[in-house]
C-alpha cells in the first residue's frame, strides 16, 4: 500500500494547476531534497506506516512528510504552497490509489523555519492517511 500511496500523492501534487502556478515553470516537485536552483520546490519525504486493522478487515495508517522550500526575505512564500497542499490532501479523499483505498487524509502539523544551508525557508507538513485494501 505504501507504494500506491506514494504514487498517488506525487501524481496529485504534480497534476494540480494551482500548485504548479505557485511553484513556477517547470514545476519543482521532487522525491529527494531539491537542488538549490530549483526553489520554490516541494519534496516528498519520509512515509511511516503502522497497522490500522479493524475487526472488519486489514488497514494501514501512514504519516507522510512533505517539505516545502522557498526563497525570500521571510516565510510568506511558503504559506500559499503549504495551504494548497493541505487543501488538496484533505479534499481528495476518499480515493483509490492502486491497490489501496484512502479512507481519510488529514494534515497533522505544519512547521516553518529558515534553512541556513539552503539559504531558504522550509515548511514541513505532516499528513496522516488511513488506508484499506481496494475492493
């Protein structure tokens, strides 16, 4: 299920016109930390899985981390990108992703900080997904 969720999440972000408009052309959505020249950017980070089975059947809970990078004098460049990602995620469920049915998606936390090594600001979104096998 974790591969299905990852592919669905990457596809959801990559296909959103409003998010792409915020990121510029070409859109910078990565599976690894972005190169400095590619900012603003979105990076799909760590995904943690745990059991979410019930009496009715098997399931998995996932915590996905998405990093948002932007340059500028302050954090304000991060907020529209992070807000769009949060809206996309919470508005996209229930959904089917390959062999998984995403029952619930919610944003748990959002943190914002300056990244000295990148000379940029970074937002970190933690998202929770509850999934069951697709019928």
